[in-house]
C-alpha cells in the first residue's frame, strides 16, 4: 500500500489534490474551533442583556427537586419541557422586574430584609432569629447567606413594583352585578315524590314467567370471571410510613417552603363608607356604644352610607391606601374612624387577624410525609434489583427474601377488583396500583411465571394466576329467590314510572299540582331555595338543578331518582339585589378584584417583556430537558 502511495504521489496532479485536501481539513478544523469558542451561553436576552443558561438551569433543577419531594415519578420528556419553560418564565419575570425597578430607582432597605428573615420560623430559636441556625439551614439547602439575601431583596423589590400596580385595580359594578345576578338567583319548586318501594306488591308469578325474566336479564344473574392470584408489591407509598426522618432534614424542608411562599398578614374587617364627616362621626358613636353589625348596616342606609365586610384580605387587596394602612394598624375588636378616603370617610372594625399560607403544623406533617416518601423511594431503588434477580431465578412468590420490603397478598377477585361476596378486594396500595394489578391479573395466564411489573408512583409488583374461574349463568333453581326479588322490583318501578308520567302529562295540560296531588293522595313538598352553584338541599342532585334552571315559572319536569321518580313544578324565581345581600356581593367583589389584580399584574409583566424585547434561544433551552 505504501509503495502504491509513493507511485501516486510522483504524479504532479495527485500532489496538488493531496495539498488541497490537507488545506480543507486544516481550515475546517480551525473554523470548528472558532465556532465552539465563540458559542453563546445566553438562553435569552432582556433589553439586550444576556441571561445565562446556568440561571435557568438552577431554576429548572430546583423545580425537579420540588417535584421529587412531592412524591412525583421521573417526569417524561413533555413534562420536562414544560418545567424548563416554566423555569425560564420565572427567570425572565425576575429579570424584567429587576430592569424596571432599576429604572425607577426602587431600593429595598436592609431593615426590611432583616424583618422578613426574622419572621421565618425555620431560622428561629424560641421565637427569636438565630444566626447560627440561619447559616445551618442554608448550608443544608446548598445555599449561602448572600444568595438568600439576594433572593429576599429581589422578592421585596418585586412587591414594591407590582403592589401599586395591582392595588389600584377594583372590579366595577358593571362586571359584578351580572355575575351576582347569575350566582345569587334563587329558584323554588314544589315536588311530588313517587317512591318505588311504596308501590303495591304484585302477586308472585309462576315459574314460567320467572324463567323468562331470568333468561331475558342474564346480566343480573351471571357471575363474572374470577381469578385467584398470589401477589407481592414493592411500593414507596407502603414503605413510607415506617421510615425515620432526621429532624435537621425536616427543618431544612420547612425553610425551603417558607422561602418559596412567605406568609403575609391578613385582616377580616367590617367597613362603613360614609359621604361626610358628621354622618361618619354619628355612626362611629353608635357603633362604639355596642350596636351590632346588622344594626349598624341598617342605620348606615339612613345616612346614605354603604356597609362592606372583607374576609381575610391582605393590605394590597384593600383598594384605598389610607384605609388599608389604618386597618392593619388597628387593634382587633375596636371601632376606628373616621378615616379620610378619596370620596368620603371610613369607619371600620377589625374582626379577625391571621396570616396567609398553610397552617404550620399541617405543613410540617406534609413535609415529614414527603421526606418519608423520598427515603422509601431510595429503599425501593435499592431493593428492586434483588427482587428482579429472585424472580429471574424462578423463586416462588411465597419464598422471596424477607428483607426486600415486600407486601404480599393472596385472594380471588373479578375484573372490577371485587371479591365473590361483592366487597372490594383488599389489594395493597392505592386505587391506581389496584387498577394496574387487576389489569395485569386478567392479562396473564394461569401458570405463567411471575414477572416484575412497573406500577404507578414508582411501585413494582409481581403476580401469578393460580386459578381462572370462568363466568357462568347461575342455574335458575339456585337464584330463584333473587329472580323473584328482581322481578318484583321491576314491576314496582314500572308502576311508579307510570304514575309519575300520568301526573306529568296532567301538569302539561294545565292542571295544578296541588289539586292533582290531593286527588291522588300525594304529598307536595316545597324545595328550599336552589342556586346555580350553592349547596344542594337534601334529596336534590345537580342534574335536577340544571333542569330547574332551564324552566320558566309554572313549567313542570319529571326526573328519575335512586329511589323512585320526582315530578316538580317551578313555582318562583327570585333575583336578589346587592342591597338585599351585601355580604355575598362584597365577597364576590373581593374575589373578582383579586382576579383582576392578578390579570393586571400578568399584563404588566407581558408589557415589560415586549418593551424590553425579550428574545429566547429555544435551541439552547431544549438542551436543558433533553
């Protein structure tokens, strides 16, 4: 080969080709080096400034860790993409807010940061901020004081920027009144119940009639296919309750939870909005003398004042800044005022104080459960290989090693997961795992060796089918009593339905329910007020409510229920006004104001991103989750 190469190289054309080939490889290599050296790590740009991919990578990894703490399984590609896009959106939100805060000269004083840090329970010892514990918790969470303080400063700066934008938003009456009318509309109906059980018992038929009913309704008298199985389950959920979690890990997790969702003060308050100082002073004096809230509401109408009750509102959710500041400075239970507003005066009383966010005891219990589940997941990951090896060696299920954390069960069930006596089979684990086990049991064959199967929530199971019991129509002689009971129930149902249909037809012809009921000796019952989304009265289901709101006053309907048939007539429609129900109107106003504030905040952020010409490198972003 070398001799041949030397002969070829003696030709001047060949020499020129090889020189050109060498030049191409050299230049291509240099170009590739320059390309790699100049590649950007900016996953996005905000106002021309790069956002390094490492920042988004940290937010993405934090979201994955949070999902693991919540007991979620390894996310698929689509879920990872969604988490990465949410992490990018979070980072971009921080960047555009920081950009705007810098332009407006918004600053966060160190005192505000110290105050917020001092309110986090995970950093406290006996209710007082503990610097040593603060450093310890941050170290356990792979964070530093500088990083944590920067996060707090950024959060407080964002609140200063978004708070005034959202605080000036209030839901207008033009929006609230139609919603209030739809939600508060009340409908009343008069009903007649025709139960199946009260219908006269028919005479017992001959066996020929019963056998015909038995043949025509085989589904009522056929036992389903049953399978007798042996089962072992390796599940983090089943192991979690026995896991021991160090207290330091619990404290660290509580600190993370407090940092992501800090608690805010809330107040429930009764407020009078009065047009002039003299009237507000008179209302204040009457209220301080001990008049009840209902009495004050009635008295306020005579002065042309309005009364509103706010429940669990934060300071930014109270529209008037002067009123908000006074409410959060007031002593609970005392009447305060008058406080000057934009269009008049306010008199108020704080009825309850509290904090937003979850109850600390409930949160700690949830954190402990999550940490137990994480430890159980790690144990399952260690034990599953041993279980796989034992099953590969054809080890019977009842002879598997006892140190693998297995839960064993044996029994007979049908495709619905019920035992032959009709009760749910006691399959270990939750409903999703039970469904997977039942499905696998009815996909396997009798005598198949046990195979390790992946179940939901990181669980594994293996089973063998010991016996297949095929479905069969029970002999007539064996189920004759059951056939008789079913035939009688069918005849009583037909009788009740016919009576209900006759009554409904007569109502459609214009006759009155009271007269028809008296003639037939039926009892007429008035249903309490029904609303579209309110609590349903006893004996009323959502289907009946939907039908009731489709009727006009005087129209009738007929509905089958679990116990018989109902014939109803819509008797009255009441459309309450805001003055008749000021509490619900105020609560709806508060809820809609909060939604509008959130929408305005999102619109504000979108506007900042458009102004700052946010650009995203989708190719670099995709490398995070692939």
